[in-house]
C-alpha cells in the first residue's frame, strides 16, 4: 500500500472522524483508524463499536491496499506538519512509513482484517432532509438527554418520523425538550428510534453551518447518515421511550410572557448566590412583576425584579436555574411564554411566536 496526499486534504477528514476513536479502549484496535486505498481513492474509518465514522478522500494511489494506524498519533503528526507539506505513506512488513519534507515517521500497524467495520445495516427506511433542519432539531433538544441514567433509554435522543414531519425528543426525567421540523416523506414512512448520547454528539459535530441535504437510513439496530463525503453510523438504543405527549402539561391556566434576554440575564445574576449543590431559584409572580430569588447555606441572598406580562393569580414556584437557562439558550425568540398551574406542577415553556419547540421543566422545593 502506497499513496501521496496533501497534508490539508488528509487532516480535515481525519479531524472529522477522530471523535469515534476511543481514548480508553478495551481493544487496541479501537485506538486505530482503518485506511483502505483503491483506484477510487482513500477511505478512512474510525469506530468505538457504538459509533462509526467513515470519510472518503481523493488521493494519488500508487499501490492499493489496507491497514490500520494509531489514530491520534497520525492526527498529531498531520497537525504539526507545515500546511504546504505533501505526505507519502507506504506500508510494508507490518510498519507504515510516513514521509513529508524532511520528516519521517515509522508507525506500528494492526491487521485491517481485524478492524470491525459495519458494512451493510440492511436499511428498511430512507429519509432525505435539509442538513440545517436536523441541526436545529438536535440543538433545540439534545441538552435534555440524561447522562448515565439507569433508565438507559433516556441516555439518548428520540427521533420520531411520520406524518410529514421529523420530531426530536429528549428527557432526563426532570425536564423534557421536543422540537419538530416539517419534511417531505412518503406516507408509509413511520419510525421511532433512539440514538445514543455519543451518536447524537458526533452527528451534531458533523452538521456544520453549510447548506445541502442529508440522507438518513434506518434499520432495526442502526441509523446511518451521509453528509457529503462522510458517512455516520450508530447503533440504536433498544428500549421504549416514554410517551412524551402525556408529559406535556395541558392544564396550565396562568401565562407568563417575558423578554428572553432579560430573563436569562436575571437568572444568571441571581444564580451566583444559589446553592452550588441544588442550583435552585425561587420565582414569585404578582401582577406584572417577577421577583427572582436565590440563597445558599452561607445565608447569602440575591434578588432580581423583572417587568413581565402575567394574567394569573399570585404564584411562587422554584426551579433548577440550569434547566431554565438551557431552555433559554435553545429558544431563538425575543419573548418566551411560560404556562403555569401551581407550585407543584410542571411548567411548559415555548417561544411566544411558535409552537414547533416545547419544553417541560419540573418544579423543585426550596
């Protein structure tokens, strides 16, 4: 195996797939990247057995073949070579020699035949949508995913495809985020899948600000997405996601409307003196005034007053300030609307101009 390539041509796709390489791998092979060269170019693959990333590159192939190289060592070498460098890689007798200008590196290899590649996922359904639509869905909801919850199905993001739309839902049991995008799909395409947390994070990283479409393939156990020259594959979480529609409170009889940025700044300032462990803030609504309060075990206190629109009886309720700030970071609207019932019921938050994204936050006792 032998090929030549410009440093920049190799570096960018290597940076895109490196996220799938395990840092503390049980199998030495999972610390390597697979390189396959043929007449059509070079293919690089990285995996941690849950997420697989594949990138295709146009290179000058002198001799086709395949091997695996230490992924992070290869990345560090490429990053520290001059931008104008032309790389030449040759594999012989279990060693790979990488030459560039006056530099020469000899790397150990592992057999390509032992590398675990997911070739065919046996796709049952296919959906094509705008790249930005999927990016928006993930940005609006992924923050609510659980982290290492024993209810493993919460450690991921639900994608619900059907009825001309794609919906994303995430919850950790204390809050819920859901957002919907209208897409053109066949009437018979209906599916619900749970993408694991790492798969969501890697997919979000690959969805850059560029336009274009993304093709999604779904099977019983995998999701696969093609973005330009990249191919993303992830295992799916085998579990039953909670019925998110039942979680959305529908009996909130009090409506609070407030400037999103003013509320965000008020919460940030008040949270400075909140308990580091519980991160609680107390909201008191009376007329057209919202008072935000916090205190901590050192008997320190903070208060903030905001002018708001409120149409209900006086109400006092507590929340985890981080949950509220996460929602405000996801809502791209000048005004936020919050539906409330009482101090013991969940709040429903949304942008005042749209119902495409809905957020539920459970109250906390302070």
